[in-house]
């Protein structure tokens, strides 16, 4: 056998035991007539010791081992003289009597340690080496534990795990599809699923009652830290439920994960916040509620009460109060101004006001406003001595709120208010059913076309569809949307009306979703569901800023797999088999 034990399990109680270990050489240290080797596998590190006095040849061979050589050793467990309290195996070492080199390694392109010298690009190219680092491996172990707990929880709630197909028809609504040409059906294409949405609804029509799947999904869209072209959802659907039933069950799942994975007991119900309130107070439908600094609208205080034309012509003026920041220097304030002007945020500027020791207000727009108005500003912002008021305005209220949201998050980060070990969860509810698309020149579904409107708003579909709210809900944790769902439409007539509002012709609706509409004719139960983002949950629990390090083989920010060099070109024979002709335009 290659091993009797792993490199992470031996303890002082095993002293005197003869063992066989196998693993990778992490480090070799020569100290006088002794050679020490750190042997690593998935489970940990064990120190090996070779003594020149007892076996000079063996000690000499050990000294020639290279980093990442794969070796097998036999020896006896001994108590270490110089113990290492940072290692679980730090009380013991192995006095080696036999060494077998199973495979030699080329010199790695970076050190395989937690504090590596490898940059992102080189580690992505050699991801199989990066995965040997304990900090990355632990993320995958965390992911495994979470998926096991998800399965346990949902099984206890009567859910069936059912797989749905990866090759489906294209549904252009929403994000862009990844398409797959069909060799056997020339000129026709499959799409990779953005979500199993319609398929899980069909499972409800089929009477499966409670379905879940830990499923790969694909979206051909621009990438961010929390986005990948392929990602994993904990996808669920339930029959004969209302919104309260779904929220209760999946809030229970979140509490189960916190308790079993993080050891955190969450006993209180998660707060509920209407979408309109989230946008008004935070400028985001996924607000970070670990800290305050909510928005205060200042139109009544600052518009038309002074000679500052920027405010007098604004459609929205809002501010946040940064506690204890009145001492910010001009350089720090200029940095904040530059921050809100950068291209990703795109604001035109920033106004500030300090509450000074004597209670007066010193502002960058002093000359435009009387002291009495600035005191009204202080009262509106509920600002105390030593606080800093930051104000933004614009001609588009929603856009300006989103810009102010970025400033609020930046201030929360600068003030240390976004502790990764603190978790603040809430449900955002009552989303708008539709949003206007300037690009399309029509209303688009904010979630998807199968979301049920709130019952009391259904009459507005005929008179004012833009005012309709959806039976939709998102779970938010620390400013990250970790899951979302809705009650679905199960009435064919209501679904048909929804397609018409979204600009579908009857023929297009039948072509794209006829299979679902036809299924509804055969007795569709009321149903709803939710999908959690597994990658986001793991990254939150691991304290990561990006989901990449909790995915075994992620893509980079350009959507490329630099290890596999994908995507790549097809040779002409493959193109001919697929009946594809390329017509690439030079940029």
C-alpha cells in the first residue's frame, strides 16, 4: 500500500508507531547532519527527519529532493524536540527508514504556500498547482461541506434532486445565451441554460411537488468579481405554495448553513425591505446593512434655497453622514471626489459639509447658502459635531442614488464597517414587475416573464403595467444577492397577457415557450421557487472578495480559461461538420 496514514492525522499518541506516508515535498531543510523534509498532502503537513549518523546515504538522498517531488516514506512516529504549535501534527515527526521517489517534479513556477509569490495570471495558468495551496483547497472543502448540508436540509424537507438537460432551446430574454451548433441538425443550435427555469416549472406540472438541483448555469455577459460565465445554482421549486412558504423554508436553509458551517446561531426572522425603500435608503436592491449611513433626501433643504445652480437644477439631491470624519483633510476629500468621478461611477462632483466643534457647518458651497440653511442641512442629516456630510445630486434620481450607493460603500470600507465576520441578512421584496429598456424601447421583465404579479396589482396590467409589483423576493447578505426567486404564473391566460405586455407576438411566444403554455393547459399547480448562488454563499463564508477562489477551475476577467486556452478556434474539418462559415470582421 502507498500509505497507512495521511500527512494530517498523526499525533503524539501515535509515538512509536510504524507508518507509511505519501505526498509532495513542500520544503527541504539541511541542518548539520540532519535533513528535515515537510511532506504535504490534502490533509496536512508532517515533518520527516533523516539522520546522517544512522543512514548517511538515505540522508544524502533526502537532501537532493526537489520541491513538489512525489515520495513515499516508511518510518517511526517520534516526539518532536522543537514543536510547532501552528501545525496539528506539530508535536511529532517521522524518523524515516525508507524513501521511495514516486515521481520527480520540475521547478514550480511559484511557491506552493499560502503566502505565494505567484500573481493571479500565473496561478490561473497553473491552477492545478494553485489548488495544492491549503488556503485554496480549504475553499473547495468548504464548498463540499456546504453542498452536503444543502442536500441534507432539502432531503429532510421532502425535496427530490432531479437533473435537467444542459442542451436546451435558446431564450433571448435576459442575458445572452451560450449557443452550441448541432452537427445532426444543420443550421440549428442548442443553448446552454441560463437557469433551469422553465424545466423546473414543468416538473411542478408533472407533480414532482418539491424539486432541487445543484446545477451549472451559463450566461454570456460581462464579468465582475461575483460573476463567471459558468456558475452554480442551488435551484429549487415547490408546488402549492405562496411567497411566505418559500421565504420561510429557504430562510430556514440559510440558518441551517450558518449553524452547521459557521457555528452561528441566527434565531430572529430576517428583516423584510420593499424594493422601493431599499432604493430610497441605499440606492441598491442589495443593500449592505452591516452599517448605517442611510441616504437622506435633501431636495426641500437645498433646492431653491441658495444660488447653487447645480442643486437648483437637480432632479435629486441626497446625502450621507460619515460619523467622525469632519477631520478629513483636503487631500482625502479630493480623493473622494475623484472616486465618484471615475468612469465606473460617472458622477460630476461631490459636495461636503463639516460639523465643527462649535456646532457651525463649514461647507464647500458656503458662499451659495446662508448659515441658517446649512444648519437645516445638519438637522436633516442628524449630524453631530465631528461628522462629515457628503452630498451628491443629478438629473436622474435613480442614477444618482446608485452613484451615492458606491460612495456609501466606499466610506463603509474606509471606516472599517464592512467586517467580513459580521453577517447582516434581509429579504428585499415587492420588486417592480417591469423595467424600461432604452435599448429595446419597451418594458422588460425585471426578473423573467414567468414571475407572478402581486394579486392586488393584476388590474394595473391593463392600465399601468409599469406600476405593477411582482411576487418576487431576493435574499441579501452583506450587500450581496445570494439568492432570489418568485411565485410563478400558472394561469395560461395571465401568462399570455404577460407575453403581450413584453412585446411578444403570439407566434414568437408559441415558438419560444409553447411547450410551457401547452403544459399549463393540463393542470398546472400554483408554484414558486428560489435559486441560491452557491459560489456566492461559499465566497461569503470564506471571506473572499471574488468567487473565483471557491471554484476549482475558474475563468479570468475576460472569460478565458488560461490553463486550457479556451475558448479556442476550431479547425476547418470541425467547422465543415457543423456547417459553419466564419465571417470575422477585423476590429
